[in-house]
C-alpha cells in the first residue's frame, strides 16, 4: 500500500513538473529583463515633461536591486502637478506569443498611491502598430488591468489572464506590445507614484474549452418563420480556457449534422442561417474549440419553422402573417 501511495504522489508531481515545462516563458528575470536587474535592456520609455517620468533603478523596487518607477528624477518616487495638465508616461516592450499557446498569464508586483479616480497605473496589450506617446492614453479596448493605486506601503502581486482574442495567437505566432502606463491629472498630489517589478509573462497550450451558453432561438421554439432571417446566438464560455473558434453543427437530423457538420465559423458568437423550409424541425449545436481540443458534452437545441406570409395592408404597411385570414363568413364560408 505504501508503494502505491508513493507511486501516486510521484505521478502527481511528475504531472505538475511536465505541465510547467510545457509553458513558454516570454518575460521573466532571465528573459526580457522582467525584474529590471539589467537596467533598461528590452524596455522603452515614452516620458512627458519632468513631473512624471519612468526610471529604472534602485530607488524604488519590490525585490532585487532595481525596479521601474515614476519620479521627477531618478532619486525619488514622486510626481507633481506643476504642468497644470493631465500627464501620461509609458514603459513597454514587444512580446511574441507562440502559436496555439493561448493560456497566457501576466504577473507582476506593483505599488502606487495617487489621487482616487485620477492618478493610477494601467496595463495594456496593444498591436505593434500602436506606439505609446507621452501624454496620450491608450485605447480602453487594449486595457488588461484595473486602475491600480491607493496601495503603496508594500508591494502588491497582480495576476492577469490575457484572452486569446487579444493576443491573436490562435493559429500563428503573434507579436504584441506590453505597456505599463502611469496617468495623472493636475489636481491633488498623493505621493508616492507607481513602481513595478518582477514582471513575468508565460503562455501554455490550453485545455479544451467548456461549452458555450446558448441564447436563441430558444430550445423547442415552434414559431420560427421560415421566410425570416434566422440567427443563432450564443455566449462564450464563462469559465475555463478561451475558445479560438466555434464549430457549428446544424441539420434536420437529430444529430445536427446533415447541413453543417462541425464547420469552423471563426471566433464569433452568432451565425446567420441560410433559407429554411417551412414546417421543419432543425437541430443545432455549437462546440467551442482551441488548440487543446473541442468542448465535449454540449447540448443540441432545436426549433421548428412555420410558413409566414407578408401581407400588404391598405395603408401600404406590411404585416407578417403567421396564421390564417378569413372573410366575414369565417373559415367555413363557401364550403
């Protein structure tokens, strides 16, 4: 029994080690100078005037000899409002994500005070076509962190999961730009400003995603007009690994395969169906997929179409009829 227990423990440890070995380290202390011990190597700054500049050195840090920090000079971690205008300073480096390694995690240590709601540290992942410019905030669509401030007594640990849709490496390697930005207004000063250190960025081939959440048409719907445009809608999985694409199964057979059979429709959450026949039951299923595999055990939903007719009324308006119209004699008149 002891041998069995030891064997199970050894296997578990081997699995952990193997999983760790499969990860690609994009930035760390030894790769990309994530701990700033090599000074400014690999990092570029875009600094405004002298009241809020990124420095790399030993004045403010979280570990080791160096950190990156905002100051008015290398010998302080302060900012001022002397320019009477909002100021933005950036420090960044380009990072390459291997193809298919879409489980991406960024960790770093930080501290910052600043006026609540006005002065803060932000993190962005932008295309390399976007060059950070002093005093210009980056687009909110690229922001991957919260607004970080009001915690400066000691360093805090941050961990951010970067979605594959932003990294863009589902099918091929992609190079993006990782940016740390300090933003301040010209109001109340609350020193110290931001410090970052111990930046680590890793990527890993993901596990298969879980099932999507179906939205519409509702399961069992029985009044879908065959002549109208019918759109399938679903939600991305709320947990697990990010999908890179979705596979559509759709048909008149219960397995939902005789019209679309696992067709890759891209990384979308809706699909417009072709023309449908009236009086027909259709079945559909969506499988989220990524390099780790396809979701499994996902439900099949169905809906049934009816014949609908557009009737032009006397006032010129159009009414979609889903029933029967009779004259004043009723359905039996003239029979």
